[in-house]
């Protein structure tokens, strides 16, 4: 098995494990301004982009109502 095959297998296992945990994959395009904010937050808080996005969504969800 060459290194490309090993990498594909590793990635597939990782993706399958995330899916089993209930995680969902999304792909998004952010505006340059939003991306700047995301990068600033991750640097200041020492978070991953995932951690910053999840935190932001959880905080926003606390304040959203079904008006």
C-alpha cells in the first residue's frame, strides 16, 4: 500500500468515525470580512476554526427566538 492509499484510508476512517459520532460536514464560502473575523478569533482564543464556529452558533442559538 503506497502513501496515497494509506492517506485515503486514514481520511475515510476519520470521516466515518466523525459521522458515527453524529457530526455533519459542511462546506461554506465566507466573505473576506467574515474570514478575517474568524482568523482573528482563532488566533486570540487559540481555538480551531471548528471550535470558533461551533461556539458562535451555540451563543447565537441562545438568543434566537421564533418571532
